[in-house]
C-alpha cells in the first residue's frame, strides 16, 4: 500500500514538473527574452566579443594613442576615468602610456596607416552587426570603406575629447554623477548617429533610438561595474605579471565593450520590434 502511494506521488510530481516545463517553454517562445537570445545566437555573440576585444587592442587603441599624442593629450586619462581606477591603478596606467611627442617619421606613418586599416575593419564588423540585427543586406564598395573610416575617426575624436574633459569633471564634488549622465548623453548620441550612418540611413531615427539608448545605458553600467572590478584587477595583474598584466585587464575591458555594443543593438532592436507589434495588434 505504501509503495502504491509513493508511486502515485512520484507520478503526480513528474506530471506537475512536465506541466511547469511546458508552460515555461510556451511563455518563453515568442517572448522578449526569446527574441534577444535568438538575436544573439544569429550574430554569434561569444565569437564576436572576443574578436572585437582583440581587434580594438591591436588597431583602435594604437590609433587613439597616436592621434592623442599629436593632439597633445593622453589616452591614459580616459582609460583611468572609464575604469574608475584608484590612485594606484591610475599611476600604473600612466606609466604604461608614457608621454611622447612623435614626429612624422616613416615608422610612425606606417603604424598610423596599419592602425587606421585595422580600425576600419573594426568599424566594418560593427556595421555587419547592425546589418544582421536590423535585417539589412551587406553594403560593399569603396564608398562604404570611406563610411567606415569616417565612423572610426569620429569614434577616435570622441575618445580624445572625452579624455580632455573627463578628468577635471571627475574631480568635482559631484563629478562622477555628472560624468555618468554626461557619458549617457554623449554615448547615446554617438551610437544613435553611428547606427543611422553605418546603415546608410536605411532605418529611421525613431526606430534606431531604442538601440542607441540601450547601448548608452549599458555603457554607463559598464563604467560603474569597472570601478568595482577592473580597478582591483588591474593592480593585482600588474603586481603578478608586470606591464603585460595591465594588457590582460585592458583586453577584458575591450571584450566587455564589445558585449555592450552587441547587447545594446540586439536588445534595442528586439524592444523596437515588440513595440511595433503591440501597436499593430
């Protein structure tokens, strides 16, 4: 008799479990989370963020350093601000990016050209991401190479400008709060323009705003997370591995930046599509 009761309980529990799983799957199918996961899978999220981190380190960062040196500014100020470094971490990054005043030697010109070419490739990968996310065909031709070049130059200019204003703003009593809201506005505006520009104006400004705003929110969130995580990690890696340890931390940061750009685009696009579907229903 006891065995029969236990068997009925097990059968009831199994049926309940199956029903719960079936209900969960039914709710998940067609949900916002399902749309986001499907979008991330379509663009191979994991592979893309690794490639983005490596490409940014090898191409975009050297270009920003070179342009910053010609503009008589320092990229370490921007990195220290973005990562929320403490005083020790600030000194470590400052030592890594020593002051230099390069002239137009042959080596500098070659480095500038190679960094520029790599940066265009990064811009092209971001463009392909936007095209897949918003279901647009690939764009080719020299005019598109010029478009990617313009996007990359604007990005480098935004980073250099941010390096000029971030440190004095950060030192104010409410500087970090002002810096957070300022970064949200600037980053949202940049990616809003970048989405519209790289998609060759095939999407309206209104449809692209959710993706730009989501990217901006994630970007500020990454800055807040960085101040808790990357500051201690950078100091620890520097003590363990020396200067190459700082590079390890920077690669992790660049990978996180790639995740922010991809998540912002995919979640923003899914958000916009659900809004449109709700309006039509």
